[in-house]
């Protein structure tokens, strides 16, 4: 067999990238465009949810005419690169080291606890500020469960966090039977 330097091999004869024996599960090799690269987990995801309870209900929030953060206790499942935090209020925090572009989704089953129909605005906040276009308005009706979904796409870097804020056309108590705040991102 002829001795050949790896640096002279052409594409059809290349082997697995260096470091394959020490790469972690679910990592892929990401080339940097200069003939090198690194092993990285390319997907980061999380599901923070409020377990279903339409009787109690699962969570109640005093809505005002100014934006306030929803503050339920999220259960966390299916997580890679994110954590759930409860302080100063419920949020998902990105803990990955690579910047990602993430599809975010918030879905909830809700109603007005009592009284007159109210407008309810729901919006994503990233790091304490309104995010891109993730902002909806829906009707909250007393005694009538409704469903709403909020979606957006944003860029997240280490320690960026995602929250849900709401406000109403007038003050009322919002009943939430269930909710799910998810993020699914890939390397930017």
C-alpha cells in the first residue's frame, strides 16, 4: 500500500472528520468553510407547558390594561439547550453556546373568569422587550373556553430568554386551562 498524506486526499477518499470518536451523541460535524470545523448539536429545543386543568383552572392571571408577564409554573420536557426559570417570572432561557434561529410557539386554552367580553393581547417578549411580529389579539368570553396560538421566529444567543406578556381592553381575570411555550431552533 502506498503511503499517502491525508492532506492530499480528494473528496471521494476522505474519511470521517477528526474527533468523530469523541463526538457526543446527536452532534454533527459543522464545517467552517476553511477545511476545518467542529462537532455541534445543531438543534436546540424545549417544551414548557402548563398541565391541563379546566376545573380549577390550571392558572389564573389578573389582566390589566398594561402588559404584564404570565407567571404559571411550567413543566419542562423535551429539552436541549434551554432551561425553564421561575424567577422573576416564568420564562424559557437559552443556555446553548451557539447562536440559533428559533421558531417559537405559544398556545393556550383560555376564558374570561366572569363579566363582560374583553380583548386580550398576547405577545412574545425576548430579554424584556417585545419580539418581532409575535403579537395577537383575541376575545376573552366569560364561560366560553377558546384557543389561541402565537408564533414567531427569532435569533437567540446564550442567556437570552423568552416570556409571554398579556394585556386587556379592561381589567379581568384570565383563566388558563392549559398552555405550551415551545422553541425549536437550529444553528444560525
